[in-house]
């Protein structure tokens, strides 16, 4: 689709611009709401059907209207029509294109409708599709994480708290932690879909309409699951936008965690990750550089999504009922947040798929230091020593060992014997990281068996998501079927 070029304010001032030109340039939303045209036309087709049903349009007029709207859709999609910024917004543009195409009948379309309920509908229709597109991108990343987790077998990794060595874990377990965050992101999006997929048409400007419009027919034609209960609420709230903006911001925040780890792990100090040559950035000065640019950019882009959420919440704050023009500001924020999440998810999935883990180095790192000190305290507690007492004894020998794992192992048997009052033989290999991992066999723990169960659960969850979005896709497809010529 093409749009007439906007002239810059400064240059046009010199060419006798009028105050109303400035007003229009400031208030016009065409340069961003052109993105709504498909939804606007589908909504108009559904509305025209309701008008025919109410006797406002004859069957012939309905046919003319629908054919005209479809032709406009075709020409817009082929870039053969231009939207005019002087006509303020996408809604006025579509209506004016229709009227020039089919004449007086086109001027009947806005009966019983206002741009206020129209724009609320368009935003709901585009949002529900953004939700599903985001879910699909998340699914691709989840698939990739799952593959990496399976590939990593029984590779070990130091687990951290406060970015200090804490307890050893399986690499697969660590990777899957990111899977479940994304899984909840999907859950949130799907719940948001339900609240979004409700038709506001029939609310009119704010109080409803004097025409006997079949609101359910409109909702059904658009694949929506019901109609709004209060016309004033319908045109004034954008809580579904705020909710989606939050979901998108949280996805980005989740991605930053994964990115941050990949960036750290790719550093020479960690050396846990080998960056894919084709997907690493270089330096214009330092020939040796291989930088994790993709992960850094995703981390950096999170600020946009968080910023857009704050902007949406702030624009909604203190708005009196019902429609206010402030609401026009929801669009750029939501659109950019959605685009940002989409490109970020895609880039990160490609990046992660190509990444190699230096499993040997990770495994060695898991042997360094006193990462099995908790296991020793647990061992004593399992023999009846109160955990606090065991903790304090092991803390003492941790300090005494100076952080050296061999010295710690020597001190460990002595400490155990003195606390237990008999010569305690710590089982062979008790302090090895793998033994520590295997002992954490609780559901959701890091043992090989628990992780295997977790992988099964993750696969089931992916399948459940795929099943549940299939019917939502069918609902969204209705818009495109209505618009198709
Ligand atoms: N461009 C407007 C928006 O995005 C459409 C509704 C305009 N309504 C009005 N009464 N001026 O919210």
C-alpha cells in the first residue's frame, strides 16, 4: 500500500501553509493507522450486512457495498491506491474511497456507526492476530530450546545464585527454565486473546445506536466471541491494548535474561558458548572480534517494549468517559511493541539454534569450588543432625578450605565423623557434581530422570498450545475471507 508523502512542516511553512494544514498534520493518523485497513474493511463488510439485516440497505445496495469494499482492498494490497493523510485517518479514507467508487450507497455505510466503535473494533481485530503471531514465534523459540536441551544430554553446568557458584545443574535443566517462562507468556497471551476478541460495533459514538443492528451477527461474521456489554466502556477503554503491551514487555524482559546469559557465556572468562561465525558481529578496528550482537540488540530493544507499556498506561490514566482523542496514541505504541517482539523472537531463535556449547568447559567449571557443600549439610541432616547445626559446621570448613575442593573433601569426612560421633564414611563420589545432580530427583529438580519427565511435559505443553491456537486462527481467518475478492 502506498501513502501520499507528508511534507515537512518547516519547508511547507515557507509555502503559505495554513493553520488548518498544521492542525491536520498534527491530528492525522494515516501514517500509522493505514496498517488497519484490512480490519477496517472487514468490519465494514460485517456492518453492511447488519445494515441490510436492519433494512437500512437493500440486498442490491449490500452487494454493491461489499463488492466496492473488496475492490478497494484489492487495490490497496496491490499498491494501486493511496490513502490521503488529509482525510485524517484510515476510516475516513476507506469510506471516501467507497463513496467515490459506488456513489451515494457508499454514503450509507456509516449509518449506526461511529469511528469510535469502528476504531475500537479494528484495534481488537489486529490485536488478536498479533497475539497469535507472537504465540507462533514463541513456539519456534520453545522448540529450539527443547532441541538444545535434548542435545545437551547429561552435560553439567555450574548453577548460580547472585552470579556466584551455587549448585551444579544439568545444562538441559538450565535451558528449560527459559522454556517455562515463555510457556507462561503464551498462557497470558491466550487469556488476553479471550478478552480482546469481543465486538464493540453497535456502541456507536458512546451511547449505542437507534438502528436495530444485529450485533451478534457482526461478531459472528468476524469470528468474535461476543459483544461488549456497555457502549461507553466499549469505545473508551483500551485495556486489551495495555494488557497486550504488558505481555509483550514481559516477553522482552524474559528474552533479556536468556540474552544476558548467552552474552556472558560467550565472554572469554566463561567460554561456555561458541558464537556462530555467520551470526556474530565484528569490529571495524579489532580484526579478532566476534561479538554477540544479536543477543545484545534483543537486550537493548527490550527498552522499547517496556517504554510502550508505560506510554499506553499513561495515556489511559485519568481519561474521562467516553471516547477521547488521546486514544489514538495507542497505535504506534502497540504496533512497535509487537514488531519489536516479533523480530527479536525470530532473531534469537536463529541465533540460539546455531550456538554451540562448550560442554567440556562447562562440566569442568561445575567441579570447581564448593558447589556440593549443601549436599554435605543435607547428608548430616539426613542422619539426624539439625540442619542449622550442619549448615554452620559446613560453613566453617568451607572457610577453612579456602574454596579448594580437594581440601574441602578432606575436611568433610572429619567434620561428618565429629558431628555424628562415629567414623562416618561418606559414600564414594558423594561430592561429585553429577552425584549432587542425581540426588535432586524431586519433580521439577535437576536429576536426569526429573529432566526427562520435564521434557515430556514441555512437549505436551507445546502440543496443547498448537491445538488451542488452531481454532483461534480460524476465527482470525474470517477477516481475510471477508476481504478477499
Ligand atoms: N483516529 C482515531 C483514533 O485512532 C479514530 C477515531 C476518531 N474519532 C473521533 N471522534 N475523532 O482513535
